[in-house]
């Protein structure tokens, strides 16, 4: 198993589930340039690590992330435009470009604070499960900036127009229950059940055909901004790509198990895959 050693990120892989945790607990996992570099590298490696079937993004020490580190990311880089540009590129890359089109299923596990810039990885992940008492806030409006990076765009992925405006313009705090109500997250659960709920949810993807998961999630995301004709052409091409990439030949195995062997019902789970 590959080793993952970073200053600001902790990676654990167990039973096919990779836990990638922001690791600055003394700063509520506020994101520094080094954290962005570490997470960008970790996610790139996990995407091609056969031991990792699904990736959970979370934070150490009881918090998801308090957003960008105002001192490390903003003030200290004000007079260093080269490093600022490098840090910003890494920040946008792992929080959106990598996660949004990631080859493997991704889950954001949210506890404690999820503030400002942390909304990017929250929204880019395929699923988000939070503690009911987690605290969410788009606080940028309170100190003179707008929800930057790609946060303002990312909000449109999950939130309705009115909710996006309301929480961006008020900076109002809200909890996990409200986050589920406005569909910012997939599900809110009692804090004591969070880790177990995420683990059990992640396990279902460990058992499934990885190429089918990849093609399905990327297809659904890609057609969001297409018209019907474009979407049809894209999805036909995506289906052909899936058949070409799928070394398990899941389509024919599933059909055979259902029609010929009568050992499988599609509505009840994945077909039996090779060990």
C-alpha cells in the first residue's frame, strides 16, 4: 500500500475507502497554501491508487474547514503575486477541477465548521453527509469580499436561486438540518452517527463496477449545461467509452446473470463481480 505523508493532510485507506483529511486542527482546518498543495497531490495520487475505491474528504479535530486561512493565504501573499497565483491554482484545482470530475465516487463528511471557501470542496464532492449540529456559513460578505474562487458558481450547482442569494448576502449561520432542507448536502445525521453513516454509505461503492460509476457520474454532471440534442450525442459517446474502458464487461455479465442464470436482480444491487 502506498504511503501518503503530508504536513497538512492526513490520508488513511481501509477496506477500499480512502479518508483524506485536512489536518490543521489548531486552525479549524483553515486552508493554507501548503494545505492546498498537499491535498492537490493526495487527490491526484488517490485517483490512480487501486486500494482506494471511494474517497471521503473531511477534516481532523472536529471541523471540516473554517475556509481560507486569512493570514497565510491572503495577507502573507499580498506582496508575492507569483506564490499567490500558484496557491490559488492549487486551491481551485483540488477543490473543484479534480473533485468535480473525479474518476471515483467522492463524499464530503462535514462536522464542526464549514465556512466560506470550504463550500467548494463541499459542492464538488458527489455526496455530502453532515452532522446535524455542523455550522455552515458564507461569511465573505461580512468582511468585504464576495464568495470567491468558484464558490459563487458552485452554489448554483446545488442551491436554488433564492437560497444562494440569501445565504451569500446575509452571511447567516445555519446548521446541518437546514443544509439538508435547502439541498446543500445529501443528508444530515446525529453527530454520534456521522462516521458510521458515511462508512456504510461508502461501502456500497466499493462493491460496484468502477468504470460504470465513473461514466455515470461524469455523464450526469456534463449534461447539466447541454441542450437535449447535445446531451443525447454526448451520452451515446459516453456509453461507447464505458464499454471500451470496462475490462470487467459489466454489461454482458449483468445481462447474463439476470436473464440466463437468474441469480441477479438489477434493482437490488450490483451484479456479482469477480473477486
